[in-house]
């Protein structure tokens, strides 16, 4: 009598969780922008046996953005999920994996991320600032002013903008623009940059040093700008992901300044 | 007549009362929410 087919995997079974963990690590390891994502829910799982110890698995995952930029060396386990009130961002991913002799490998993945609806946030937190488009004029001005301010005061390397990660604008009771952006160290000191900023290029792959800045620009009732940048230090690239294709690195045109 | 009887028996069988406190197992998917639902 043929063996009865094994019961379908449940979404909370240990094997499903192990597959989801492999999928999330793959997604974060191959993402090139924004922030790391953490698993929020396994929506569905389907297993198609291929033979002994060989299964193809189709996962439908619900992820949530964390506060860790994609370039940050912080392990995902130490990255907190962005709270609902901070205007959470959700990722929906479909992942195809193979489980061969107990080892998972991702064959394909497709993700789509979207911010929570403004209505949901306002309903629960009327005064919470909301995410705005990354090419909003006030956002671009704030990032430019913040990076110029940082570079004018630092005694270290001149930093160039890699990408803007997220931005929020609050209008009441004060008018405040809050932005987060990824930066890269260049081959110039800030002093040298004053003489010839065009010559300042991102460090080559074997010396690269990326970081992250947060900036808060108060526009009313009075102008005030605060910027804080943290550099990660040189990270030895993971063997299977060459540095240049490292996640989060979007090289802007050489010489493209923040202004 | 056999088919009718079989169906009748099956119907009877389905009416077998479940033990008190029987809780059907949760559906296998979707899984638990780890943080919050948006």
C-alpha cells in the first residue's frame, strides 16, 4: 500500500520557520536599498516533493521593515522592527526554495514593499508624522544641508550621499523634517574637499567605509538643524556577495554632490 | 438500496457527537503574527 502522503506543512511548523529564515536571510543579503526586513508572518507554504530528501517549497511571507539600514553590519536579530507609529513598511514576498538533504537554497524570490496607509496611522495616532516621498523638495534640502553641515565640521573623511532611506515631515505643533540617509567615505579629508570636491570619490571596494546619518531640520518656530552620522568601518564583503553588488550600495555618479 | 443505506450510515456516523471541550486544530496557514498586522 503506497505510503500515505505526509500531512501538509503548517505555517508555524519548525520546518516552515527554518525555510522562512533562509528566505529572509537571502532577501536581506541580496537587497540593494533601504532597510533590513524581519519575518512577521508565514502566510502560506506549499511543498512539492521531487524525490528522496528533495523538496521544492513555495513560501508566501509577510515581512516588516526594521530600523537597520541594509548596509548595517548589525545582525538581523538585533534589529528592531519599525513600530506602527513610526509609519511601518510591510514587505510581501513570494519565495521558491529547494530543500535538498536538509539544506535550503533559494531558487527565486519576488518582493513588493509598501508603507502602511496614512489613514491607518492617523486613525490611531493623529499627531504622528507620516512618510513623504524621497524626492520631496524639503527632504532633498534637509539632506543636502545636513551632509554639508556634517562635512564642514568633521575632521575625518568627506562623506558622499549614497541614498535617502526614509523621510517624514511633521507640521504641528512645529514644522520638522526628519530624514535618514546612507553615506560613503571618500578618498578626501573634509579639508581637501573644500579645495576640490570633484576629486573626492567613494573609496575603492577593498577600503570602502559606509555609514548612516539621521538629520532633523526644525523650520518653525525657529530654524535648527541636527545631524548625526555613524560610519560602520570597513566591512569584509561576504564571499558570495561581491562588495560592489553589496546591498544598499547605489553608487551615484562620481562627482555628483549633494547640492 | 445499498448506496442509500451506505449514505445513511455515513450520515449517522458524521453525527457522532464530539467529546466535550473538543477544539478543532488551528488551520495550518496563515501562521502566527510575530509583531503586528498592518
